[in-house]
């Protein structure tokens, strides 16, 4: 089973300067509507072909999506492969911080 944190806990950790490998698995149109500044995009529809990119960035691997469902599926998949990953429960719908629009 993978671990979960709330969007509020994620916001607090980022505000404290904690280095996280935050990956947003929403699709490009969702990403452009608003994303967390520290996140990078690996859309779920591209995840199989881009999974090798997950560990390209240092820090604890944290996944986020719109509500926590898609990122939870990615976490489940990676956990079964032996990776330690974290899901953001509630996703962007629960995100209390600022969002960046566009690419």
C-alpha cells in the first residue's frame, strides 16, 4: 500500500522548502488550467512510455491529479513494483495554494 498526504500537508511541506519530486498526472489541458509551481507534468495517458522519468528529479516521489484517483492508480502501480511513493488525497481540488496557469 502507498502512503497518502493531504493537499494541505503538501502545501506546508513545499512552503517549508522541503525538496519533493512532485509529479502531476493530469492531462495537458488540465495542467495548463492550473498547476503547482514545483510540479512537473507526466500525464497518465503518457505514463507507460514516460515512467522512466519518475526518478529524474531528487526528493520523495509525490503524485497529484485532480482529485486523487488517477494519482492513486499510479501510486498503486509503482508500489507493486517496489517503489516508495506518496499520493495527494483530494488532489488539486483540495489544493490551498497558488496555481500557475499555462505551460
